[in-house]
C-alpha cells in the first residue's frame, strides 16, 4: 500500500509524474489536488504528501500531514524568463513566498526589467496581476515579417485588450539572429508611423481608464514637488493625481476625491477629503 500521495496542480502533470515514479520504481499515488480526496487518501494509509509551488501551500492549510515540497528548479524559471523576454522587456513574476526570490538580479544579464511580486493568496494574486497590468505592457513594432495586414490585426487585438498603457519599442535587428532569415523588412519611416499609432492608442486607453475613476475617492501617496509647482502622487492603481502644493503633505498618504483632468491632461485634479 502506497504511503505517498503526489497532489498535482493540474491534469497536465499527472501523466508525466506517473511515468517518472514508474521509472524510479516508486509506488506513489498521483492525482490532481482536491481537498475532497483527503479522507480517501487517509483510509488508504497515506502519510506523506508531495506538492509543488502554490499547491503545496494549499495542502498545508487543510491537511495535518507532512507535506514535502517539490522545488521549482532555477533552470525552469530561467527558461521561462528567457521566453518571456522575447515578448517584451517589462516582465512581471507573481508567486507565493516559496518561489525562488532575487529574480531581479537577472535584469542586466537578460537586458530586461523583471518585477517580482509575492502574493499571499489567490485573491491577492489577482490584485497583483491587475497592478502589473495597470503599469503597462510591452509592444515591439516593425519586426521582420510584420506586413501592413499583420500590423492591422495586431492593432485591433491590442485595442480590444483591457490594458491602460503601452510601452512601444521599434524593432532593431541584431547580427547573427535567426530573425534575419524572415522575409519582409519594415522601413524605418514605417516603424515610426506604426509606433505613433500605438502611442496614440496608449494615450486613449490611459485617458479612458482615468476618466472611469472621476468622482471616486481614493488614497494617494503625494510626492515632494519642485518649488512653485503643484504636488503629484499616485493611487493604488497608478492614476496620477495633482493637488495644490502643501509642504505638510510631502510623502504623505491622503484621501483624495478625483476630479477632471489637469491642464495638460497628464493627471486628475484632486480635492482633499
């Protein structure tokens, strides 16, 4: 009778794990993690549970048995970050406190900007995803093979996304890369035109996002301004807010009612509550 239960995150891991344990000649019960299976596993004599990542944390919350955590190898994380870097330089990594930390140290090696955030539960994970989304996403335009038709399709797709800002880069070729084998080179002036289109789309999305929050009261962390200028700060979802200068409010978290746009359209005017 097996005393070990491997509780996988999803069905995708079950078959692979079964093959591994068979190759190792280990008698291990393998299923997708489901707390309703716990009574059955206890009846079958399970005394140790194997889990990985967030699944291991979930198991510990509901089962009074030893939980052996299968670590996420650095190689897997590195491969994932390398693949992510092909889509853009701004990379968000969200995990629980058992995830490998210090990934920001790879920024100069991969020439990216990694933001690693640790969540406490699934609800917090969703909040952190929204937070990263509000900071903007990366878009690279003008790659080889990007015909006018493909760009048009990409533009329509990006327009349909619920994002608030785009970071737009023009593609630049690097000697010795496989991308040089792709047909259709986008001219520099066309790259510029497409970049401008996306920047304008970004402005529209940001302005629409700001406008949806006019009339709401939100906390704002105010920053010290240059002499003679109004103060600015950001809400938790990164709306830039402008209020009259008050030295007593430097670096203070205050409650502000959001009004209309300021003169140059870069922030919402705020009134202290």
